[in-house]
């Protein structure tokens, strides 16, 4: 047998034993696919858990942000209300200062008015000098009262009115057949008010009723 015939079967045997390139490629693809499926199967639960944790974390951060925003909004509202209260108090203080800022000065002028009124009561008679004096005092008193009226100062002259301890100061109780019990019989000194606030109560005498009637005046409330 020749040498060529001897080598040929060996070559055929080698060709039979070696797999083709296509077979190797198919095997590799199947292996890679199987490995990919295995990896996908292994990673799928972990990926789902990670996504769920991320969603929970995001929801928690969102809730915290919303809570912080609500707190800031409440703080802004509180500050706004506080500013409004401060502004309101400032306006009230300015209004009070405007209405009652002259209270001390006017209170000090009241005795001057009292003296002018006493001077008028004392200036009696028809003598020219007395008449001239009385006219001068009347003009001075009128000027004072006009100035006070412009500042919303009012005189309290409650003769015949019911006794009011907020505006009147009872100096004595007297019997009266004509005046109602607990009413003002006479004014000993006028009172004055500024914008409704009492600067000085009127000093008055209060009726306690007729002499033969019940002494209702004994129950007069003289406290302001």
C-alpha cells in the first residue's frame, strides 16, 4: 500500500473528529444565551428590590420637603400676623397721642378757667370799672373755652341730671322737695372731658329726696 493511501484515512479521521466552525459558533451562542438568562434571572429580584427602595426613599424625601414647606408657610403667616399687630398697635398709639397728647396741658389750664369764672361771679355791680373788668374777663374766658372746644374739650355741668359716678364726684347729699332722688342739685365745680375721657369729674351736690320721704339718696354710689 502506498504512503498516500495510508495518510488519507488519518486525515479523514481527523476531519471527522474536529467540529465545524458553525457548530462551535452555535454552541457558543447557546452558552452565552443560557448564561445571560441565568444572569438575568439572578439580577431580576435584586433590581426590583432596589427600585422599590429608591421609590420609598424618594417618597420619604418628598414628604419631608412638603412638611418643611408647610412649616415655612406657617412661619411666614405668623410673621405677617405679628407685623400686622405691631402696625395696629403703632396706629393706636399714634391715635391716642393725637387725641390725648394735650391732656396734661389742658388739665393744668382748668384751674385758670375756674379762677376766671370766680372772677365773673365776684364782679358784681354797675360801676364802669367793674363792668369793664367783667367784660374783659368774659372775653378772656370765652377765648379759653373756644380753644378748648377746638381740642374736643367739653365742660361737665350736670345740674338736674342723674348722678353718674363716672363723671361726677358727690360732695354731699341734700334734701330736696323738687329734685329727684339721686339727681344733681348743684354743681360746686365744673368737670371737663377730653374726647370722652374725664379730665376732672364735676363736684356736685346730690339730692336724697324730700325730708319726709324715704332717704333714697343714702344709697348713692359715689365711686367712679
